[in-house]
C-alpha cells in the first residue's frame, strides 16, 4: 500500500513539474525569478495610461402618468422596474408643517390615519406610516403586490370614515414617542430641535419646546382629529401616488369619485428670526458621543435656486470626495464623519451640517465647517465639483426606477419641491449646463455664512468648559 501511495505521489509531483515547465515555456520564463529583495522599478505616474473618459450619464427617470380627476384628486401612476411591491402615497399640502393652521393636530391626524389603515388591512407598522414635511403631510403604504388591492381599499376606507378612537390613541402615542426623541431621547432629533429653537426663536411654531407640544396632546380629541381629516386631509388638492410594476389594476380599484372637501385655506409660514450678532451655541449634556450640528441659510423649496442648491449640497457634504469630508476628516482628522443635508421649507430653507468628533476637537470642527461654507458661499464651486453633483442627481433619479418605494418617494420629493414629475427629465438635462457663474449667483443671494446657529451635544462625562464659541447656553434635555 505504501509503495502504491508513494508511486502516486511521485506521479503527481512529476505532473506538477511538467505543468510548471509548460507554463514557463508558454510565457517565456526561462530565466530564474529574481529574489524577493530585488529593487522595484519605479514608473512615473504620467507614463501610465489613464482610464478612458466615461460616457455622459443618460437622463433616466421613473415613468409617470398623471391624471387630475373631477373630484379634485391628482393621481400619479408610476411604473417600477424591479421588486414586486406596491407603494401608495397620499400627499396633502394643507396638513404640512408650514401650511397647517394647527401642525400638531395634523401630525396626530396623520399618525392616526396610518394606524387606521394598518388595522383595516392587517398590516405592520413598518408597512404604513405618516410623515409631516414642511410642504405637505405624507401617508405612505408599502406592501407586496399581492396585498396591493387590499391596501388601496383600506386607504380609501380610512380616509372616508376617518380614524377610530383607538387609532387616534395610537396616533397620539406615536407622536409622543417622536417628541421624546426631539427632547433628547435620540441625539440627532434633539440637536435638530435645539437648532430650530435657536434659528426661529421661542415665539415661532418651529421653536416650540417638545414638552409644550406634549402638554397639548391631551387636548387632541378623536372628534378634533376626525374633523381635521375631513377638512384638511381628505380635501381637494390632494395627491395620490401609485407605484408598481403595473399600476393599472390598482387604479381600477379606486372609486371613480371621492367625497373630498373644498380646498382649505393655507397658513402663512413665518421665516427665521433676525440674524444674531454672534453665533449662538446651545450645549446639551445628554449625548453618548460628541456631536456638532450647524445650520446655515438655504433657499426655499420651489424654484431654480433650489435646484442649484441641491448640487451645492451634494458637492459640500455627500460622500468621501465632498468638500466638508476633505476639510474636516481627510486633511485635519478632526471628525470621524461629517455630512450635509439640504432641508427646504415653504418660505425658507436650511443647510444642516452634522459631524461626530472628540471633545478636544469641537472648536476645530466648527472652525473648519464655517471656513468651508464661507469659502463656497464667496467663491462658489469648481466646474468638476458641479459636474460631480449633477451626476449624483442623475444616478439617484435612475436608481429610483428600480423599486416601487423608490419611485414613489421620488415623485413625492418632486411634488414637495413644487415640480412636476413629468418635466423631471428635461429639468435634469438642463442642469447639465449649470456653470460656476450661476452657482455663485445663487449662493450670493441665498446664503449668508454669518447667519449660523450651532448645537454641541456632549457626553455628560465630558468637559464643556472653555468651548469659547460665541454665546454658549447649556440646555440639559428633559426626556419626556
């Protein structure tokens, strides 16, 4: 047995050697390989061939069909290309945070309607939800295609009948949980709440403290919620978005006419408070890790300035090649992560910048962020930075086609920005001609780097003395 095995091993070794000889002959490896310590030959980078130029990105947006019905409802049918899902969005401007006469009541009404739809269709909380954006209240449903007809029927029934007392109680509980997050149970929502209070002032509805809103929740009765739904949410001027591989069967299940109320009057949104003489800073002591958040001016949601500012935001704080990441993370190493978000409202807008850092580097992060925003506001963007931002918008629009939820969210975002989804392809094509001069002009009339507020969230075990950043106000969070 041993001899047979030795013979097999010997034959295998011969075959390996033969293969090595054959490979060497094939590739001309007759000379022995150099030792591992042989010096490497440096080749100048300029002599290396670069990658071929990439072809221009194609403008591809979700396929949308629009119809305005006799009852005043606008319907967007969106065809998705990927998953077998159905996404529904009920969008109503009259219940938006900036346009509702009682935004807290509208917030509860949206959450109560979501609870009612879940109860009627037997769905989970993650499948039905509500969101109160500044420009509109959004009620969303995301389900597998097989549950689509049942979800449409449940949405229509909930809108027509209004939420039950049990659904109103669930809606109030959901809003209370959100208010707890804004009061500091979650770091970022708590920081955003403080930023809004500094930016808009205590007399503005956006500066109202979460504990004051929570105290008013007890006054929100089922009757008041049902009346709010009937007058402002189930009203003419609403939008229904239906996204699926084939939206036609779902649209066929809609009643030909809904009993919609006349368009309600919209509240007049107020702008920010007057600019402070020094940058106000609010310090929270309830964060596990230091977080720095700054808020600058930005244009409102509608118009060409908003389109241009979307590109500015992407160049500033989106990804590892962004200006903020290079300034705050790559060059100085003062932050673990940094990013920006454009948050437009009806009358004004804000550029939010958030960075994670260490206690010792807080001042350095704030200084670097302010310097970067100031430079961009004064000098604008380079042509390559503009092209990169436009490319990201094109990629996002094309990616929205893949899923029903992505396509529905894309249509909703277009409507929140006051744009027609049907004209998106032409709008994105025009953005390709965006140049540095137009970017500088938009920044000059919309962004004042001196108008800035900041929130610094420290750990309760960190030192906050000697921050030295303007008017520091300590604001411990209460946790409702």
